[in-house]
C-alpha cells in the first residue's frame, strides 16, 4: 500500500475517533499499513493490568467511517468485540 502523509493522518484520526467512541478507560494505539488494509495495534487497560491486541481493517472502510454512519457503526461493533476485555468509562456526563 503506497500512502501519502495525508492518507496516513486520515487513517490515524479515523481510528482515534472510533476508539474514543468506544469509551475505553485508558488506551494507546498505532495504525500501520499492510498490503490493502490497515493494522490497528491497541494496548488498553483491563482489570488485571494491560492487554495488547491488533486487528486488520480494510483501508477504504476506515476512511469511509469518517463520513458514512453505517460503516462507522459496523466498525464500532467489530472493534467492540475485539476490545471487549478493555475497561470502559462508566461515568455519565453531566449536562450544564
């Protein structure tokens, strides 16, 4: 996969937005190109410490997730399964 800096930045931001939407307590991540997909590496807090995992995402789906709500929801559902062991924020936001 040949990438421009802008494509890499877009993929990283899209992954960040999806991970934020999952409400994980603490995590860090990287996005790396691999042939025709992105590989997302995630380390997240679990009850016993930290876990590390990675999974592939079709390149066009990651980009589409920023504009297409159906694609975004599909990726969120998939990533939620991949990251189900990660601790989630349980605080309810306060409206002022």
